[in-house]
C-alpha cells in the first residue's frame, strides 16, 4: 500500500508499520550484535527540535539536528511535523554516516509532545528497528531530560527542576518512580515566556530574547506571584505582563516577568529540597539556559548548603543524546518494546514510568 506522508515523501506499510521510503535508502540489514560496548541511536522530535545522536557508555559519539523555526507566530504542530518529516532522513543519516550503522538499539521520544511530531519520529524509529533488526525503546521525554543531566553532572539522587517549553516540574526519584512534587497548573514557563515575547513583537522563541532585554531594565514592575501549595501557575502572570506593557518599558517588563516567574520556581524547588531532605538540585530543560535562573537557583542552594548542578545548555534543550542515553539505561534493564506497543503517547507523564535502572 502506498500513500502520502505529511509533505511529499512516499511511505510503505511493512509488517503493519508505516515507513517513509526515504528512510530505507542506504540502510543494510545487520545481524543483532552482542550486548557489550553498546551504541544506541536516539531520536528526539517532540516539538521544535528534530535531533539524533549515537552514544555509548563512554559518551556522545555523533549528533545532528534540524530545528523548526516558525516564520511568524508560535509552534504549529502540523508545520513542525512537516519539518521533521522533511529532515529526518538527513538528520539520522548524518549520525549514521559518522558512526556507521553498527548500533545495538534505537530509542525514540514516545511522549509527551505534539502528536504529529511524535508520529514522524516513532515511524522512523520503527523502520530503523526493523531494518537493522535491533530492539526498539520508547523513552519518556521528561525523564530523558533528567537522566542526561544526572549522567553529565555526575549527580545521583537530586531534586530536579525541569523547565522547558511545555513542561515545568519539580521531581525526585523515590521507590521506582520519579515523583512529581510540584508542577505548573497551566502552561510551562517556556511557553509563558514565548507567548509574552510574541505579544511584545519578539520572534519565537522569546525566552532568550527576554533574557537579553531584562539586562537593560531599570525598574521592577509588580506582577502576580502564583504558587499554590507546591504547584505554580504562569498563565495569569503572562497576561499581567502583557498588560504591563501599557505603562512600563519592554525591558522593565521582561525583567519583572523573569524575576517573578523564576522566584516562584526557586521557592518550590527549595521547599522540595527541604521536605525531602536532599542537598542536590539539578536543573534541566531548555529554559535552564537562562543565566539569571541559574544564578537565583545557585544562590538559594548556597544559602542552604546544597549543591547546584546544570549540564551544558546544549544538553538542557531538547536533544537526541538524552533519548539515546536513557535508551541505554532502559536497554540494560531489558525495557524494550514491540512495534505493536510503540504507539506514541502525547500526554505521557514522567510518573507513569517504571524506573528500573536506578
Ligand atoms: P525545550 O522544550 O526544553 O527545548 O525548551 C525550549 C524553551 O526554552 C523555549 O520556550 C525557549 O524560549 C526556552 N529558552 C531557551 N533559551 C532560553 C533562555 N536563555 N532563557 C529563557 N528561556 C529560554
Ligand atoms: Mg523538552
């Protein structure tokens, strides 16, 4: 059966799986390799960044990415999926060209994320698993953000502040799961910054531009500070920041938005450290690139004799290495999935995952 995938690539059904024909080009079938010295291919593409990487126990071997940049407005799931479908052959081929096709397993972001984007990535991962005859691993994207941070920072059981576009959570591992101690009640901090940025005429993504603008601020403008128990909310704060542009400069509002939102995150992270009795905090997610957020978290940790950890920012944003590394941890515990069980999970929560590798 032949039909059209988003964009123009022709796809085939093989063993009930939809495979873009372009992904089959140049691939040869290799026998299943022994499980020592494993190299894992990871593919990420839950939203804006399509990224592939090959890693082994020693480190990241090859990386490639292509990010979707909307011409105007925010991220559109269908447009992002079309970008991913158009670029996935190139991105995966670049890492395979660098490392060779001798890989032990293919891991992919199973969720959470935009359904159309997740389906492009899952389809490619299934195709590679079948073609190379290697195990398929469905990775929870949020947990991958945590695991790459733990790996690169060498930190064992931290409280984690995970701040990205769609997600904002405070988590820690306990009894076989990452437990969520606090989370956003509405939008993620990254989405809040990006929404405000678009309103103020800054091109997506707004987060980094707001950070620059904030450096030239002169005054703090009071904005709503919304922490409820261990949860936080950014929607009303974003609306109030938009309204504040009527009477304050863009620089002042950017600064005030950051200070208010980040103080909320710092408060909840600190309370989690205190309640759980931990003295290590790990920052992850794309918003972690913000220097002011790092400064505020570091200050809080110093005040309570805790240690603050943040990996290089290229591993805090969405990236294929985090999927490959979590795939390696899961492969070591036999947590592979069949094609039949590989449906994407747009609302996949980190506390749904049995963490067998800790
Ligand atoms: P992720 O989904 O984890 O890749 O994170 C993407 C989010 O990170 C977007 O909402 C960006 O606006 C945000 N972001 C990236 N760099 C910064 C920065 N320097 N300050 C604040 N937010 C940022
Ligand atoms: Mg992410």
